């Protein structure tokens, strides 16, 4: 009998999944409406097609009376593997599952909620072996951690009327493949679906608020579409969604949170929303796109935003972008070839560290300082021109730029850091805008030119030869 039930359940799920379309995160009203119309009817069904009304209520459950209603507090003496919560107990409605009511119950395979149930408590089914849930039509919230660590749960059909999916609701449901979310849901709280590694599709329509890490490490998702109502992509919201190829943004998004798309390494043809103002640290770390064009209205870019984006070849900035300090934006972007930084940037630090394919870079005239390792390990660059106005070049800025032949340094520079051209084995010339005396008296750190070839410093009034 159990094998027959399982077989029928699998067949039912196959039909359902076929109707759900491709593997994606979509905010598509028409798609979601079609699914809910097909799935939800006045007569709820078990996965094998059995009407809920034909199944007897479970006996022996433990209850707690709260005023003129009852909450389910636990299994009690009930031995059912599929528990059917009754609509009423002792003539009063059953309206909630209490916190931890069935937590850790490894014998539980399925749950059918009574029609009056409005709330599922914290960790109510945490760590159970539950495989399916038949929800109640009056349900309003799915409580914190309600199905956390339910590793056999594969499909969730949330009914119309639910408004909030709380923190950790489906956290670490590693077999969960499909979630249908109705139009009534407006909020998905932090880490609600974190570590749902098998999640292939999820349809969202009226979401206005996403919590931090809501879909963290949902490695099987193929596409994400953010609606206009979302203004902030919270930190780590889609961190580690490594299979996502299509990522589209609503025009209402103004901020990318910390590491919100970190590890989305398969993304292609991405366009920033024109409304975007702020990109937080590491938001696009290990991003998949090859070319990015930032919107004209961008106001703030934090540190290491594009780090380790190994497909990235170029980034186009607006003509002007004000920043006192820009740190590590392109650290280890191994395919970055050419870039022009916008006017308005005053200092850069670790900006192009280990950009081994970088061949050409144009620095802004507003630049005043180049801090540590900005071009360190840039193996392909052959020449660099430092703009007039730069006063300081920090430690190891050109360390191991093994193809670098020419550096142009303006007379405005008054200090050079340690090991600035350490290991520049192809260096032939430094073109300095000041005099020989200025060059010789300039403050510089130890091992300034250790490991270089013979080179010549060309000053405004003469030359200086460096010989090994």
C-alpha cells in the first residue's frame, strides 16, 4: 500500500512540475495565476488524488485550549504517519500548530491541515521526515523554522491567503525542488529558503520585501527576476546561486546589498537597473558577466564589488563618479583586459591586484594617491601613465608586473612606497616629470627596485641609469 501511495505521489508531482515551466525564480503574474488555478480547488487533495474529506481525522493528538479555540501541541498518543489535523476539537476550531509541536518526529511522512488553521508555529515540523504538506485555505503565516531541515520535502504548494513566509521557514530543505508562492505573499524573511540546493523553480508575484540570505545557496535555480516593488536586494539574498543564467531587475531597485549576488557565476547578458544608486561590498563577487555598464545615477560603490569575476573583460563607468577611496573593485578579475576609471575618484587601493590579463588602463585626472598593490601581479600590462596630481604611490603597486616596460610618473609625486617595482623584470624606462634632483631626493621605501632589469629614468633635465 505504501509503495502504491508513493508511486501515485510521484506521478502527481510529475504532472505538476510539467505545468510549472522552466527552472527559474520568476515574478510573473500570469504564470503564477495559471499554476494556482490548476492546483488549488475547493476540494483539497492528497498527492495521490484522494479528497481530504475522505480521510479520517487523526486521533490522540495533544491540544492546548486558548480561549475559544485549540492549538495542536504535539503528537500525543497518535500513531499515524500521515497526520490529519481536524477542523475542530471538542466543538471549537483548531487554528494553530504550536512551536516545536512535531519537531524531530522522524515517523511523520505527511501532514494535512484543518481548514481553520491560520498559523504554523516556530520549528513546528523541524527535522521531520515529512514528504508533503496539504495546507489550509485560511493560513496567513508560515512560522519561523516551521519546516527547517525537512530533508525529504520535495514540493510545497502554498495557498492563496498566506502573506508572510518567516525566517528559516524552509531552511536546509535539501530535496525541495518546487515551491509555488501565491500572489498574497508579500514578504519572504531572512534565510527562508537557504540551502535549498535542489530548488529548481519558484514563482513570485507581489513580493515587496526580501530578507537577508532568502535564497542563499539555491544552486539549482536557473533564472531570477526582481519586480519593480523591490527597492533593496538584501545582503546575501542570492549568494551562491551558481546556476542562474538570467538575472533581470525591476526599475525600482536602488541598492545591491552586501554579497547579494556573490557566486552567481553563470549570469549572462546582465543589465543594471537605471534606478540603481548603491552597490555594497562584494555584491557581484565572482559574477558571470563579461561586460558591465554601470548606470549614470550610481552614487556609491563599496569595496571588492567585482572581485574574482573571472569572466569579466571590461566595465564601462559613467563619465563622473565621486569617490574619495576605491578599494579592490577588480581584485583577481583574471580576464579583465581594458578599463577607464571615471573622473571623480581620488584614491585607489588594491584595485587591479592579480588582473593578469589587464593590458590597458586609463586613470582619472582627479587621482591623488595610488595605494598598496593596485597593479601587483598584472602580468600583461606593458605601460602605465600616472596622471599629474598624484602625490603618493604606495607599497608594491607594480610588484611582479613582468611585462611592464614603461612607467610615466608626474613631478607631483613626492613619495614612493616599498618594493614599488619589485620583480618588474622587463622594465626599460621610467619617465619622470621632474628634475634629476627631485628624483634623487624623493622619499621611497626599501627594496624600491629590487628584482628589476636595467632601466633608465628620464627626467626633465637629464637621465639616471639603473644597473644591476
